[in-house]
């Protein structure tokens, strides 16, 4: 698969790039070509240090990344979502777009989920892109830090929401390519609000209980 | 501790009774004395079959159970919450009351969290009881089936929400008495909505993915 990764909120984009780059073609997107190239090179460096296998990773501007991709991972802060979609809109045809976006705000010392009028960032994204694009929500509740450290054995679940069955299936298959991560069907795209709201919940929970970055496992 | 257990929605009340009855004094409450006695006897039977240790468990009417208790576990369906509180109100003094209540409705084949005007069942309960009662929300996301089977080794987290620090601490200590269950501080009572909403989410997730009853572990 050709996977564009746009933005690296909390380094989750980096983690996915590292975990997929031996098996898939990774295209790091950024607003600036030089930034994208620099990120791709730094990830490639980590991957070369980790194993002798070849990896396939490069960096280009966001719209070029999207134009070249089958799957587009959107890992930007919620505040950047609308302008990102504007900038890539002309390149959207029949890709699958995966929203990792979580609308949240700081309130006192903790984070609060602040869903947009559409009910969730995922549903808003679906409204913003052409109907031919499959929209899926996933990867909100993984520990980016543990994902980024390739020495870490993972044991996580990733809940995937989406109403385009084929798109959802593609994303669930990609998740299976990450060792120790189990994809779970979380229902329709309208069901994404709960997995988005789990992100601030997990961050707050870690903070309150002096734990490291938390992911989730359903047992 | 003297622990009253009122109602057994999805058998979570039964599971808690079984897991605590060797160490604590369990008082099963029901609207009818005979039903309470019958339940207590059936739990005692399971406990005697499981181990030779003595267990301390009896059944009485709800209000008498509450009057005798330090901790009151409220595991009734949301629809029964108001009338339950009415019936036990005269016996509420300075107990800690633990809400396991989840307001949810069936929608098509799935369950949907339907928070009351107060924002959550826990906050509603806090409004309904005297200020001298400590209100805590917990145990929404445990697998009742696995809790009830004493052969099962558990590995779960229980998130506890409450604004009365002493009450929350008492409940977290009680959770530590259940082997394999880790209490986590989930913040104020107003934070309970997310853990209540996780109940229908987990039930739907299990159904969609053909999994057994799910609990949760934060890793």
C-alpha cells in the first residue's frame, strides 16, 4: 500500500510510519517539502539502525503525498483540519482517508473533548471531502511513544469506525500488519465520537495516576 | 467493611459479592426480604463450594441493608434509580454510595448511552442523596461474567470518579482487595459520564467483533 502520513500530532504519525515502512510505501507529507524530506530522512535513519531490511519512505508536500497515496493518514491537530483539507482537496479522488484527529481543549490541568457541531472530527472530515473518498476513524488510543520505540512489544487494540465497509476493511488489514495490535470494528463513522473522546480521557488518566502514556486493551 | 449490594444489573453485583465476601461483610439488598435471602444463600453456596474459608453474607430489604452498611453499591438499571433512592433515603447518613448505573437505550441492534439532564447517572445520584453521603462512580467497565467465575484470573482496570476524596480512597482500597483489578483515579464525579458511556461501547464492541463480555485494561 502507498500510505501518506500527514502531520504527526503527538508523534503518532511517526510511529505508524516506522511500523509500516518495511512493508508499505510511506510518503510523509508536510506543508513544506524540506520539512517532509527531513522527517522522512530521520525516520529512515531510525529504520536503518533497527534492521537491515530495506524501507520505503520519502517526504513531499501534502498535496503530492495525497495524490500518490492509496491511504491517507490525517494526524493533524483539530485546529489545522479544515485548512489541511482545503490544501489537499484537488488531489482527493478515491483514497481512503483515516482520521486520527481529536478536538480537545485544555481546561485547568486536564484535557476536555470538545466535539464539533458535526458530532466528531471524523464526521466533520467526511463532510469536507468528496463522496468518493472513504473516511475511517482509527488510532486515537494508541501510545505514540510505545509505537515509536521499535524495541517495544505492543499489546493494544485499535477501534476502527467507518461507514464505508471496504475502506474500513483496508484499514483493519493495515492494522494487522503492526505486530501486537488488534483491529476492532467500532461501527459506523458516527460512532467515532467515543473513540475520539477516549484520547483526552487516557491522557488525563495517565496524569492523575502518574502513569506513562496509555493505550487500551479490551479483555 | 460492611458492604450493601443493591441490585445485580448484569450480575456485576453478584460478582462483587463473591469477590469480597471472604474479607468483608456483605449485605445483599432487595425490595423483598425473601428475594434478598435467596440471593445471599445462592452466593454463599458458591463461596462454600469454592473454598473452605468462612464467608459473611446475608440478605435483607434494601433500606435495612443501607442502614447497616459503610459502603452501598448501587447496581440497578437507570430506570430504577430514582425509586430506589426514595426507598433508602431515610437510611442514608454518612455512607459511601457507589454508582454502577448506566443510562442506556437499545437503538437498532446496539446500545446507546443516553445521559440524563445532570450529565451522568452518577451526578444525578449525587443530587438525589443527602450531602453527607459520599458519592463515587466505579465498576462500569468490568466483565460481570468473568468477575462471577471465581476460577477466572482477572486483569482489569477500574476507573473511579468522585469529588469526595475520602470516599474515593475507600472505594479504591476496596478494589485493591479484588485480585487482578487495579483502581485508577478518574477524577471528579462530573468525569463519570465517560466511564458510563464506555459500558454500551464495550457491549457493542463485543457484539460487532464476536467477542465475549469485555472489560478494559489501560496499558
